[in-house]
């Protein structure tokens, strides 16, 4: 490969990165988002799902009842996944291949430690290039890749939630 080919590939990666960042910025342009209902949380998820292009890892963080599963349901709808996202608490992961892109929905809540995660092939999931949506990702932070998009969901009232994005890197 010649230097000019490397430069073109580098420029293409940079352009793709900037395009992706612009899409995320459109959603979170004014900073954290305040949702007022589970339906608004799903709508936010739909917007996020529509901009995903494959290979992203989303780490969802929030207390019980914060709305992680509602957000995930919206993401699945935005990815045009046919079956509704149920929390995979007891099975650890649900794989969805019937949408616009393959997506794996994880729930780390019941993990005893990271060794359980590696026991089910976590590294293989990371290498596949699927979108990974991980509820309770904060319970295994060392297992999450450096470019994880962290989504923090905080209670602001009975139905209101503050959703903050941290792009990692």
C-alpha cells in the first residue's frame, strides 16, 4: 500500500467519524435531555437507533427503574428490530438479527464478576461488529471498550429522567 492510499483511508475514517459525531450532536446538541415519560424515553431511543451504523457499544447506566429498558426498546425500534426488547436479566444477552443491523442487548445486573462475562464470549461479541447495548454496564467497566458511548439516566421525579451522553475516548 502506498502513502497516498493510506492517506485516503485515514481521511475516509476521519470523515466517517465526523459524520457520526454530527449525528450524535444533533440529538444531544443542548446537553443532557430531560424526558417526562417512558414514551419520551423510547422516542429518544428511536432517535439514537436511527443513527447507529454498526459496531457501537452503548453502556447504559442508571438506578433500578431509571428507564434503561425503555431506552433500549426505542433503540431497537430505531434499528427496525421486529421483536420488542425485554430485559435479558436472566439470560444475560438477547441477540436480534432481524433489524437494519444486528444488535445484542446485554444486562450485567446479575453478573457475579467479569469472568462470567468472558465465559459467554464477551470478546467474541466485541469482535463481531454488532451493536451492543449494555444495561448496567457500570458493573463491569473494565470490560467495556474505550470507545463506549456511555448513557447516564438519572431520576428527576416520578417519571422525569435526565439522560446524559459521554462519548468515551
